[in-house]
C-alpha cells in the first residue's frame, strides 16, 4: 500500500487531466487568497510603512553583507527549525506539521502530474513520501489539537469546540487523515467506504486551499518577512521604538541603573510572589 501511487487506480474513474486541473486550481486559490489577504489586512502596506519608519529611526546603516547574514539566520532559525518557539513541544509539533505538509503537497503534485505512467516508470519513492507526509501532518496536528492548543489547555474549552480560527488546522488534519484512510481502504478494496473517504479528503483539501482569507494559511508567507524585519530593526538600532536591550551584567549598566541587583538573580527580593508562579506551558 505505502509503495503504490493511490491516484493511479483513481485515474480509471477520474481522468488525470481532471486531477491535474484540480491541483492547478488549488494553486491559483492559494495565490488569489494570499493576495486578497494582503489587501484585506493591509499586510504589505504595514510592512512597508514599518520599514520606512524604522529606517528613519535607525542609528546605523546595515550593510548588504549583514542583511544577507540576517536573512540566512531567519531562514535557519525561524523558518527551517521554528526556533522562535520557547515551548519544545510546540516546536516539534510545528516541525512535524510543516515538513509533513510540504512533503505531502509536493508528492501529490508529482504523482498526479506523472499520470498516466507506464508500468516500467512506476516509482515507489513518491508514494512512500506521500504517506509519510500525511502521517507527519497527523502526528503534529493531533499533538497540537489535543495537547497544546491554547483554548483547550488554558481557557477551558473542550477539544471538540471548533471556531473560525481553527479552520486551517481542522482542514489540514482532516485532509491528511482521510487521505490515509482512503489509501488504506482503496488498497483493500473498500468500495463505498473508500469513496466516502475520498470525498471527505477532497472536501478538506478544497477547504484548506480556498479559505485562506479566513484562516492562518497566509501567515506562512508573512512570518519569515516579519522575523527578518525584526532582526533588521535590532541591527540598525531602531528597535521599533522599544527601549535599548541592556546587558544587565555590564558594570556600566549597573552603575547607570543602581537598583538592578534588587531585580536580578535566582531569588530577587522585590519581584513579588508572581515570579514563583508556574512557568507557561502553551504560549
């Protein structure tokens, strides 16, 4: 099952051209939805105006080489490893979901656009990656939904309470789950049940890619840009109007702020009982 292209038997019922057209339509929906999201939320305007404001408040010029280094740092830390998450569970869940989604989508496109394939051209790599990607989405998605999600863990909402903000993750999990169910049922001759699973798989995928304006999908494009801009503001000294980031162990800083020792250390005397509270687990 895991080494068989699940779309190959389906091509006997639905032509490869129709499946390829569906993939193209989903790509167009992603592009169109992202553009609408940018226009509706004025994200591009915000980033441009924020960059101009930071440029005027900059205390030093950031060179091209330094900008490349900051871009590489953003790629490695915020994008590829999700290093901005202080919660280790949240980071691992995000990485499972992100890489699983990328593998699943790429493998889907390769297998569908490879149809119809001659028997001698059959490859087991893409089907294995497709199933692996769907499984990774399920691991990361269900881990997030039942264990990490803020509404459930911190606000007392039940796991089955679904809101508009959950549209992205629900569609994503449903797509991966029913993709696997459909593949299993199809390989075992599931008949009507396989057909039902396929329909739910398609509906979930369509919901995921067509509701970008109301979901978190577009944030995957804005997040790297925002992280990079934040690094630039730190490097040029503008800091988005935030106060300077002092090194509290610096003697010069301690001389400037003589009350620092009263608020430092493992047991600072003036921080009150709040410092002893339980560490946040989900934010």
